[in-house]
């Protein structure tokens, strides 16, 4: 599935607020623009942390040239859990404030797996590639973070 050229204040492509288990696989998110949070995907108050068995799994997907103030491609907050697997690429996304590709605030988990690429993303203040703030768990397992500013 392809999400291209969508716009909204929050998550112009997918809003995952209060979701339990989500699988995003083989998707392309290109040129989406949020005026506030999550250029493509937004997750907050996920019920998966209340049950402790759900995750948002992102695999074999591309996030390219998305924009937001915070979280150029993905914004996660308040108990969200993300497991990003091999084959997923975050390239040339922009956050005017923080988290060029990915912003995670008070998440339960952000895990970037083997072969995940975060490259050429930009943030105006903090975390050109990733901004991880007050998260319970953060894992980098063979991910590649390259040329982010």
C-alpha cells in the first residue's frame, strides 16, 4: 500500500491512537505533511501497553520525504511500542523542530532491527535521525544511522 501526498495536523497517512497490535508491512509513505506531529504515522495512548502484549511492527517499508514539526516520518508517545524490522528505510524526512525521521516521547519501546536504515533525515533542533525522550526501552540491533542532521 502506498500513502503519498496526504496532509493533516496529525498523521496524514495513519493515526494509531489507542490501537493494540498493528502491522505495517511493505508500505511506502512519501511526501506526506503534518502541520504538527507525525509526518506519516502517529501513535499515542496505545492500548498495547495496558495489555503488555501488543506492538506496532513496521517492516519492509519506506518512509521518504515526509514532513512535520515533530517526528518527520513517525511520532510515538505515551506508552507506544515500536519494533522496526529489516528492510525498513527512513530517508530524507524533515522535522522543523525535533526527530527528523522518528520521535519517541515516553514510549515503552523503540527497537530498530538489523538492516533498518535511517539516512539523510533532518531536524531543526534535536535528533536529525531519531529523538528518543523518556522512553522505557530503546534498542539498536544492527540498524544503520547515516548522514542525518
